């Protein structure tokens, strides 16, 4: 306590925040998008969240446990949740495919997702867990897109080949086409969604 003119003053109370494990994972995903896997450190996370490292260990055994949860969360958010949302919309296969192909062009949230994914792809070059998670996600996405194309009337062979092109477009389309170039974007989406 500080003393002023003989009076004892209480030190300001430190604000304590209670975070669940999901808050740690979301902040880890944000750091992953910004700095890559090497930036995802317990000390950095605690500082950005305004809590002590002890809070982290309440939710995770160690950094590896956080990274496992991060990969699982990414898989659910970036693939399973999107597929579920598309399938529950009651749209035709063509409409679902167009919506899926248009997702990367939908603003800052899509940009963050792309940055997270790029960081995971880079991380997967040196980490088997990331490599396995990425292989699973790639396979799920390709299967889903192939199914949509089959439902659109493509042959199984053509659907598989077009799925690879469509997935490549999802991965890099925003680097080739400006979101404001609606004519090129619409023409590309129409081409990728056609059966011929």
C-alpha cells in the first residue's frame, strides 16, 4: 500500500478476467493468422488476453495441447461448419457451389481465415499434426466439392477434376481477381459451376 500524508491508500485492484479455453484458442488463431505458428506462445497469448500464464494452464496441459485444440477448432470452423451451413440452406447444388466459391471474396473474416490456413499450410511442412489435419481438411473439401459437381450433372471423372480446379480457385482466387471485378468473378464462378 502507498502512503500519502500518513494515510494508507489501497493499491488499485487488478482486474481479473475469467477466460474459457475457447478464448485462448480464438486468440491463438488470431496470432497464427498474423505471425505464423512461431508466434503462438503462451506468454504472448497471456499478454494479449490480459491474464496470467496460470490461466492458460487451467485449460491446457501445455502448448502442444493448445495446438491440438487449435487444429481441431480450425477444422470445425473452416470446413465442417461451412459445409453444414451450406447444406442446411436448402439451396440447389449449383447455388451452394457458387456460394462456396464466393466465400474468399467476402471481407476481413474471409481474409483472416485465408491467413490462418496459409499459416497452417506453412506449419504443416515441419509438423506431422498440422500435416495430418491439413490432409484431412483438403480431402473433406475436395469430396464435398466433387459431390456438389456430381449433383450439378458432371460425370464422376469430370467432377473430380473440376473439384481440384474449384478448390485451387478457393485457395488463390483472391490473389488473381479483385473483389470489385464482378464481371470476371461471375464468369469464373459460372465456368467452375458448369457441367461442360
